[in-house]
């Protein structure tokens, strides 16, 4: 089954199957020691650069800043949800600690 994953509105939204699913301006908890020196990065997503689906996992390449230390830049592809039987199921980006992938 084919699933369309793309970025809309100049990087403001992730769309899955033509439905807006994930927006910027969210605070994400990340395990991203290469991004900043904080034990846990409290990352404010400011924009999406690209999206991809690898197997069931949907990731977005995003940029933003750590609200604790002020580091800013790109963190790589962050997993934001899964595709199961053609439906998107988003992760709890505020509650779960997410780890960016290469």
C-alpha cells in the first residue's frame, strides 16, 4: 500500500495521505547529544525540511532550538509516527523521548 508523505506550507506541516498530521511550534523531548550538551534536549520545532517513510516509521528532518540552552540548528530526521495498515499513528512527541536517526 502506497502512503504519501510530504511537507506542506513552507515547512510548517507534515502531511500523510493528504492530511496534516504534525505541525511545527511543538516542544519535543529529544535524545540528541550531538545537537546540544543538555542531558535531554527540549527542542522547539521551527520548521520541517524533508520527510520520509522507512518501513513503518515516518521521520521529519527538522530545525529549531533547545529552549534550555539556546542551541539552534538541524537535528536530523526525528521519528514522529508509524504507518499501520495505511493509517498514520503519531508518537507522543512531548511525552516520549525521541532519538533522531541518520
